[in-house]
C-alpha cells in the first residue's frame, strides 16, 4: 500500500513547480512524483490519498545548525550586542539544569522541529546519550558531540565525546553521529587537530562554530577582547596560553582541521582569504539569520560565500537566541529583509544545500524518487501569485506530511 500526497502545487528544490501534483511514498520512501493526472493511473484501491487542495507540498526542511538540548530556554534572553555576556549567562543556566530537564528539552525541540516541517538537522550537544530520543518520527538528525577545553582537559573531553557518540551509534538509534569542537576560543588547536583524526578514522562529519563574533577573532589573533577577558577571568585558559597570532579559521587550517569538509556555523565575519579556506575544503556554512539579527551582527557574507562556490545552508540556532526552530521562519525572515532575493535560491538553501552540508543529499532535501518521504505542506495559499513567493511572504502555515512509513 502506498501513501499519496496530492497538493495544489508541488515545489521541488530543483525543478519547476508542478500544478496539481502528487508524491507517492512506499515504506517511507518517495517512489513517484508528478502531475496528479500521471500519478493517478498507478494508484491502487488500497492506497491512501491525502489531498491539500490549497496547499504547497515541499521537501522537508534541513536545519543545519541547532542545539535541541537548549529548547527550554525560549524567550529567556533578550537580543543583545554583547555576545560574551549572553554566552556567560547561558553557561550559568546550563550548569544548574538536571538531566530530566535536558531530556524534556530535547524531546520538545525535536517535536517542534518536525511540526515545523524539518526532515533533517544538525544537533550540536554536549548532552550525548539523551539524543537517542531523536529520529523515531522519520527526521534524519546528525548528532555532533560537542566538546570544550584546551590541552589535556580538551583531549579528555574529546575522548568522552567520541565514547558518547560511539555508544549512541551502537544503540541502534536512527541518527548519524559526528563531532563538534565548540569554538576556536573554547577549544585548543591541538584538540581540533585530534578531533579531525578521530572523525576521519570513523568516517564521521565535523562541525564547529566559526567567526561568529569579532571578539572571537581578537581572541586568537591577539589574545584580546571580551571573550578573552571572560575566559581568562574564569581560569578557563591553561597556564602559559598564548594566542595563535592568526585568524581563527587560519589557526584551524594550520591544525589540519580543514583537510576535509567542515560544517561551519555562522561565518559572520569572513575575509576573502577565510572564504578561500572554506571553498578549498568543500566546507559548508550554516547561516542562522534570526540568531544573527539577535546579536545585531554586521551584514552576513552569504552571497560572497555562494559566489566563491561555498555551500551555504540555513540553521535556526537554539531557542536561546532564536524565537523558533522553524527553518521556514528563517527563510521568511531573510526573504523579507533581502528584497529581490530569488525564492528558489532560498528554498535550495533550506533544503538541498542543507542536505549536502550533512552529506545526506541522497536521503533528503528534494522531491525525487528514492529520497525519504519526510515532506511538508504549507497552506492555505492563494492562487493570485507565484506560490513559492506567496509562501515566503508569509501565506499559510506549515505542517509535516509523510514520515517513516
Ligand atoms: Zn550554535
């Protein structure tokens, strides 16, 4: 028996809009896509047909950067230009949370994500084992074990993250695993180098936060700035710590971290030389538009990245700096802010490019036979203008469609 999803419009990530189209799924996989007139002859009497008469059927979205374990922090922080102060307050809140609370936060975040039409995502977390909660709804999560620390402390934390991710992978949970050294100001270059080796030995993907703030750049270049002052004051930096004397991405490249692709979150402040490192390594940048606005950063260089051939995708970041876990909300925000942007490019960044960043473009990100049928529908949408532009302008609400089968 097949599940058939018929909608007023079908919009693949790559390809023309199909009027009155349908997607046929069997066992959670797409087996046929096309106009209803061509799908209907193949439908059997036992097939279930769900019709969205004024809806737009889209591939499920890919959230390329989030922290589901912070999903209980919605609305707890005000927008600020002071990123280090926000991070210090976030760190304090994390310490006092019990494990039951973290577990509930991950569950709530995963639920909110799927309800927002998310088909896959990158979840960065130091709260490892609880992520066996993910994936049972058909969403394809990659859990990146997040780690902090310099020198021996950092190496021990890395070993802990590797063990946690190996246990998660062995648990049979329907997730992929990877590693994420947190940032160039909370993790030593030697730990980044070791994380690259550990990941390569296991075929795991890597992610990190990169060039999110000017304070981060001042930290590695000169051992200055608010992040340095905060971490130095905490005693977090090892005795005898010296700045690398170069920009963060250069420090990581010299450590070998960019000898393969990296999913770099933010990339808010990038020179042409920085972008060349990302391009040469086949890396992706997860731009988080509303988190970017929360911290009132300068304009994001996403168009320069695309022009240089870097894969740019979209993330929501966590609810500690973003109002929702909806990728569609991110796209709508960007569409409203950057007038004249091609809606098709934004859809591509929200779907196919995100799948490419996670290395799962053969699994999700488009409406094609063989991909998982984790879809979403937006409606009601009127017929007075181009349907994708209508959706990005705010028409309709999103709901998931399809699933594990
Ligand atoms: Zn983040």
